[in-house]
């Protein structure tokens, strides 16, 4: 047990920022942690808690108040499985610590057990908060006794185990019985395509089913819910957790814990048999000698800036971990927007909004503009192209200092890559929305400009954030994103900034005599000013941070 705990601690420290990275700017680290807590964690948990409280209260009259929280926890478990598959593959087989762990006198189940625990802790922090918020909303809405909180805490800490065990078993079996996935790039491509296909599949099934919110609530109020029956077969532990909270039954919680223990036992037995044979022959992959000669033969002399631009695009598009998490994620947003349209069903809550745009209603037009600004900033922050720009250099960080390009030129090129990728996606969405709403050419052009400048601001601000405390010590591209707190901090700052701007603009419209056109023009000027400020931050502070940074 002592060896196990030490190994878990060492593995977690390998993903977390190093002490040297944390000491670079302690004040920045503390302030950003506070902002992230108030900007993302608290609003998200409060929102989830309110939804589950309302849903539980609505279903209580039908005698099926547990259906809502069960469905929510099933969805959380499903997403944990889908997004955890790539992480488990990377942690088990493609982490840089493999060559150090295998020679040690450790059994396969000890290595896998420690790696699994470290991945569970590192990847489930946000999930823990969502689960406890959902269970809190359920307990308050259902009027459950106070001691149900103890069961809720147990559920928070153990609910993500089974989905990740499924991921682990799949990884062990696949790596043992196949040879073509011995390359991590191949695995990243397969899991990325799988994730994207699952999301599109869910959207397609919901759209075909014709579900709207009223029908969904009606279906959950039924005592025999077919969806829950299927999901309970896949994740059988959830129903016992909820039953133990509702019925105050110690047997239910014991069965819940027993299911988790049995799953872990089977997982460890498979690890003991399959892990070592599966990990043999695992490699990073790379270009063959012939491919290398072809690349050299195609080399041409270009300007340093153009060469650097091509290098940045190549890193993003040819590295599967970056392509999936930074580029392909931009393709998911239309699916969620389409899902919102489908889920409105017969209620047609968008109909009044569309009518307001067509009729030139000032409030509706203002909300549309604010939505464009917020979406542009958040999409740019979420795809983390900008907020991982310095971190992606990793052990090649010295390359930045010695090539014949100034720091600000390199920053501008990195920013251009982010603006092209994020801006192109946003322009497609904005133009499609304007065509759908039939807003006219002038209005569409103004919306596009507002979106591009919002993307530009988020890009330069994200690069500055990453320059303050980049994570340069990583052994896997996925860890460069997973262990980079700057990505999380940048998203929190983006949410806070956009919340202030959007709320301030709307309140200014509601409680003053200023018209929406004037407020929109003020918003546009404010975005331009924020662009200038973020560029100056990069020009003076980010360049200084890079110059002072030693590796």
C-alpha cells in the first residue's frame, strides 16, 4: 500500500505543473485559481444544482423524483467514458514514465492501479463538483434527510470509477490483441474519430426522435422508463446509489460499493495478465527513412515568417492530440446549436427571437450581438490554440530564443494561426445565422467584424496568459493540454470578462435611455480597445516573460 501511494503521488506530480513552474509567479497562480473558482466552478455547480432541484421537484408529484438525477448521472458517466478513453490509452501505454516503471520490481496490477488512480484524481476534479451539485439539488428538491449527504460524498468520490474501468478494460484488450495501434498517433486518431462520431450520433438520434423538453419531462415521469432501463444495464451502480439516498438503505449503498469493487477486481486481474504483453512494442511512431528523404527533397527556401507559420499549422494539424482538442473541437459547436433548435420542439421559443430580428426589435438585436461576441471569445478560449501556444513548444522552447525572428513576430504568427482557425469557424457560424435570419448584407458584415475582433482579443489575451507561466515539462502532447492550468485560467477569465461586458451592456440598455444601436457601437469600440490592450500585453509583457523564462 505504501508503494502504491508513493507511485500515485509521483504520477500525479508528473501531470501537475512542476514546483519550478509554480514558483515562477505564485501571485498569478493564486489569483487565477480564485478567478477560476468564481468564474467557472461556482456558476457551473450552482447551475447544475438548480436544474436538478427543479427537475426533482417537478417529478416528485409523479412519484419518480429519482428519474431526473439518475438520467443526469448516466449522462455524466457516458461522457466520462467517451472522453476518458483517449486519456486512459495515453496514461497506460504512451506516457513517458513507461520506460522508468517497467524495469522496477512492480507487478502489472500495481502499475495499472497507480496509473488508474492518478488519472481518476487528475481528470475527475470538475466531475466531482458536478456530481455533488447534482446530488445536492436532488436531496434538497426531494426533501431527503441530512445524513444523505454522507452517501452523496461517497457517490461523488466513486461514481466516475466504473466508466474509467470500462475504458481501462477496453485499452488492455485492444493493446493485447492488436498490433496496428501500437503507435500513439494512431490511437489518438481512432479515439478522436470515435468521440466525434458519438457526439454526432447522439445529436442525430435526438433529432430523429423528435424529443422536446416537454416530452422529455413526460417520459421521465413515467415509472417504467426505457432509456433508464438500458442505461442501468450499462452503469448498474447508479440506481443503487440513488436508492440508498432515497430509501436510507444501507444494503443499497453496500451493493453500490460492491459493484465498484467487483469491477476494479476484474480490471486488476486483466491488467495482471494483459498489460506487460500489450505494452511491449509500443512506440511513438515517426517518419520512415524514405518519408524523411521525400520531405527533404520537397524543402524550399521561404521567408522565416512564412516558414514559422507553416510550422505552427503543421504542429496543430499533424499532431493528433492537438488536432482533436484544438482544431476538431471547432466542428462540434454546430451540432450543439442544432440540438438546441431540435429540443425546442413544439414550444418554438426561438420563434419570438427570429421575429424580433426580422422586425428590428432593439432588445433582440442587442442580444444577438452580445451572443456573437460571447460565442467568439468562448470558442477561441475553449479550443486553447492561443492559451497553449507557448506550452506546445515544450522541450523545444529554446527554439523560440535562437531563431531569426523577434519574440513579438513569433507571437503574431501564433496569434494569426489561432485567428485563422477560430475565426474561420466563427465566420461560418455567423454568416449561416445571418442568412437564416435574413438580416441583410450590411448587418452581416458588421456581425462578422465584431466576431473577428472578438476572436482576435481572445487570441492575444490567451497567448499572454500562457506566457506568464507556461507548462514546458511534459512527455506527451495530451499532457501538455491536460496539465496546463493556463487553459483553464484563460477560460475562466474569458467567462468573467464576457459576463461583465454582456451583463453591463444589457443593463445599460434596460435601465437607461441609451438605444441599442449606440450600445452596440460602444460594444464594438470596447472590443477594439480590448484588442489594443491585449496586443500591448503581448508586445511588452509576454515578450519579457519569454525572454526571462529559462528551461
